[in-house]
């Protein structure tokens, strides 16, 4: 039987990466979106049941990526939307799965590696089993997101939580922005550069999901490369490839002012994320890009 994958919130960066990956393998992919544009797009509103539910019948997997981008100012309205877009979409997908005659075999629900506390210096990286969960705004969002997913009882659907680190890719997400800034000289350590950066190449993000499914695994997975690096190292590698004429200093106060101008939060840069993909490695997953230099060398080619 033809494989069918449904990606809720699949019109964005990661959904597009998965769409390319799976359609290249001959899998039928449908995208649940609030603004259908392509033949494979299906309308949903992310919060109420509708005809879209029928797409889930007999699906190989449902992958939920829906959520308002966190790349915005954390004012009251945005904070509310960041939370509700994740909670409402996850809850309604649970109702849809339960309403299916033949529900999807798998349900991957996005979460984030930001759920873990800041990790300083040589402290061990956070694994799924021993990682320290935090409680600031972003960490609480992640906890609520996972809690609503965990509450969904789906006896015939295997469930997986994706605690994804920053995904580096050619056509979206953080990398193209960071790359353009680096080319203009903004590739020095940020706010001292001692904070950890956990990351994954977009192709490994796709392959990891595929691998978990092939192994019929369930539970929580840190979706990140096994070699987190400091912000200083990341910027050194970035500078090596971006080759700016000058390197401008990036102290914390300047980043804080800059974040206001470009309508984002400096937390996205200052957070120290040190995360380790223990469960993926235990399952035998092999990364195409284990080291950040290989990833940047690959991704930066297209953005030069
Ligand atoms: N990119 C990363 O590095 C990264 C890392 C960790 C975790 N994540 C998480 O992974 C997910 C996907 O990331 P991404 O980079 O692909 O994000 P993205 O490009 O912003 O795409 C997210 C999608 O969510 C949908 N969406 C937004 N607000 C919604 C709402 N109120 N109700 C229903 N759907 C809504 C949008 O689809 P429509 O507008 O078409 O409906 C959008 O295409 C996000 O939840 C993100 O938090 C991403």
C-alpha cells in the first residue's frame, strides 16, 4: 500500500524539508495548513475538527510541526499565540486520531531542545533520561506542549516527542539569516560566546524521523547532532566560510538593542543549549553531519 505522511504545520521550514525528503522517496505527503496553496495542501485551522481529519485515515505517520514562530518579541499577545498555537493544534490532532477508523501508525509531535535548563561550561549535556528540565517562559511552553501530547491516549498510534535543537538548512530557519549577518561582519562571539549551541543539519532531522519509524521506536528523542559547540566556536567556523572583510564585536548590550530593532528576542542567541541525542545513538542512528564544520560547509555553499 502507498505510504502516506500528513504534516500538520508543514508549510514552513521543517515541513518543507520533510516534504522534499519524503516525496523524493515516492511517499504521498499532505500538508495541513491554514493557507492552502499547493495541490498537496489541505485546509485546517489548527484548532477545530474538519474534513481534514479524513486525511489521517490509514496514514503511515502524522508529524505535527504547527506553532507560531518563536522569532518575535515576547509581548503578551505573542506569548499567548506561541502557547495556544502549539496546545490547540496538538489537542485537536489527538481528537482527530481518536476519531479515525484506521488511525495513523505513528504520531510525531514537535517539542524543542529548549525544554532543558541552561548548561554552563563543562557540565554534561542533557540526555532524554538525565537532562534537567527548566522553567522559564520557553521551557514552560515546551513542558505544556509535551504535557498536552502525553495526555492524548491513542492505543493504535505510536507516539514520539521530538526535542529538536536548532535546525540548520539551506532554505529556511535560522541559518540563512545568520549567514547573511556573518557575511556583513557579525560572526564574532556573541555576548562572550561561552553559551552552548545544539544543532542538527536538516537532512539528519528528516533521516532521524524516518529512522525512528523504521525501528518502530517510541518516546522522547533529542533531535540534535552529538557534538554541541560553543557560540564562540560556531562563529569561528561561520567566519571561516563567510569570510567577511571585518569582524564586528557583539557584546550583550548591542545584541539586546539589535533584537528590539529586528523584532526578536536575544534569548534565542544567549540561551546555553547543551543537548545530546542519547536515544537516537542507542537506536543505532548514523548522522550525515556530526560536526558543525561539515554542516556549515554543506549548507553555506548555496547561500554564498
Ligand atoms: N526550525 C528550528 O530550528 C526548530 C527547532 C526546534 C523546534 N522547532 C519547532 O518545530 C516546528 C516547525 O518549525 P519550523 O522552523 O518549520 O517553523 P515555521 O517555518 O514557522 O513553520 C511552522 C508552521 O506552523 C504553522 N502555524 C503557525 N501558527 C499556527 C497556528 N496558530 N495554528 C496552526 N498552525 C500554525 C504555520 O503553518 P500555516 O501558516 O501554513 O498554517 C507554519 O508553517 C515549530 O513548532 C518549532 O517551534 C523548530
